[in-house]
C-alpha cells in the first residue's frame, strides 16, 4: 500500500507545502506555502525582466532626452539583476524538489503505520540530527550570491563588448559578442603580442620565484638545524624579519634602494669601483630585481615551513643510516629531502599558483615597468594579473580583462589539479599519521 506516499507526492508537486498538510504537518506546510507565495510574487515582478535583460542587455541608452533613472537602460545593472533573479529561481527549484521528497518520505512513513512528527518534533529532529546541514545552508547562500554570482558575472563579461570608449553604460549599451574577445586576445596581433609576452614572463616568474624561495628556505633551514650552530633563536628571528614587515612598507623601501640614480645599492657598488646597474629601468635587470626581492621576502616563509617538517622526521632513521655507514649527503638525499618534498608538495603547488597571481610584488616594486612600446597597456615586468588590473582600472577594457582572468584561472586550476593528483602526498596520504 502506498496510498499516502503517492497522494502526498502529487499534492506537494502541485503546491509547495500541500503534501505536508495532507500528512498532518500543518505548521511546516504553512511555512512552505508562505515561502512559495513570496517567491511567486517575486518572480511575477522580476522573472520576465530577468530573461529579457539577460538576452538583450538593455535597449535604450541614455540620451539628452531621457536623463532620469528608469527612462534608460544600464546594461551592467540589468545583467547583475538578471543573474540574481535567475540564481534565486534555481534555489527555489531546489527547495521545491526537497519539498516533494519530504512529503513523499513522510507519506511512506504513514503507509508503514509509523507516527508522523509534529512541528516541535520536526524542529527537535533537525537540531539533533540535521543541525550541520541546516546551518551550513546559511553560509552556502552567502557563497552563492557573494562568491559564485560575481564569478559568473565576470565570466559573462568576457562574452560582451563592455569596454571603453564605445560601450560604457549608460551612454552606450553593451552587447553579446560571443568568443570575439578571446579571438582578439589570442589571434589579433596588437593584442596577442602582448598576451603571449606577458604570459611567457608570468610562467618564467612563477617557476623561478617558487624554486628560488623554496630551495633557499630549505638551505637556510638545514644550516640553522646543523649541530653546533649557536644562537639558533637569533638566526630564526633575524631571518623572519623581512616577512614580518608589511609588504607595502618593505617593497616600497626596496624600490628606493634599487633606484638607479640615488638608490644605496648602486652607491655601494660605486664604493667598490663598480658601475651601477639599471635595476628598475632596464627590462632584463628589472626582472632580475623582482626575483631577488621576492627571494628576500619568500625565503623566510619556506624556512619556517621546512624547519617544522624537519622536527617531525624520526631520529632513529638517521641513526639507522649512520649504522649503515651513510654519509651526511646520503642521509640528506635518502631521508631528509624525500620527507620534506612529500610533506610540502601541496604547499609548493600552492606557492606556484600564488606566484602566478603575486600582484603585490610586481605592483609595489615596479608597477609593471619599464614600459614596452610594443605592448598594449603592459610593461616588461607585468604579470597577467597586473596587466588585468591595468586593463580594468586604467583603461576600462573590462571584456579583455575578464578574458585574461578566465585564462589565468584555467592555467592555475589545470596545473594545480594535475600536479596535486600526481604527488605522493595525494596518493599516499596515510603515509604519515
């Protein structure tokens, strides 16, 4: 017999909460009906406008004859409002599905002769057994509308012509252009030359900055951990200072120190009879400078991480190696290095991804300069992320910046997922308990 289950399912499909009322859960059913009534009222007022807006992005630009808000369309506002309404529609449909499933489940209990919870018992059941799911739904809603929705918005901008000077609302409307922005970025010479140049430097920068800081930190950590080293606390403290100082201060100080005209670095070189170098004005030396300064800031982080790992390596492994006659280098190669790499591999991948988006180092130290005349709004040391910043805030090329942002995401996500799944840390996660 499935009489109650079938009836409750059909009724809850027709109207949210009706199946619960059929199951004698009157308060729960009333709340669901109120939710549906409020949602339907919202959709009547906004859903048609949302679909029209997402398709057209507005039809009436602002002119001298319609200066008042409401008389003209703003494409970007329309896109945001439409996205919010459509996301809310998705949430409503998910809730509707759970409403049907709940009514069906309670109806099945009635068919089996089991008692049905009243409203107080239902609340108690949620608090006792579904507390985590119920309260996690609140931050999930926040993530949906404040994190996922902006990401969707950013992706959609890449498929429009939202850019200066001809498509900036409200004076001009924005239109859908499909993959034209990506085509221009990858194939149109005026843009592709800049894109491939900046992309190449971004990859080189990410590799060099990750390798130098990681193995620099490894070397410093091993030196401090050597037997016979005195004042270890002093060495740790003095080496961590560059990381402890806010980068806004330390990088601006370094920018002045490497100044080619009056910076102290060139003055020190002059004391030894050496000519000064164009640290920040020559494309090659500017790249060398950002790598050096990044080592100065990044090595302490790797040092602390690796020193923590060194303390977890069992001493009896070294003692067994010494009994077998292993040299210091052999102990490092066979025991220390594999253990460190195994433990820090996920962090190393994260550092690589973070260096691709290392906005602070480039923006505060060089600002992307020196300028390259054949680049579109980018300098010799600009990374993709700083180029994206200039395209957005300095040039109002929002569609091109969005396309660059999508490409950065694809590079980082692909690399991180591929490498993380191939590391022993992922495959043998229970190796260290």
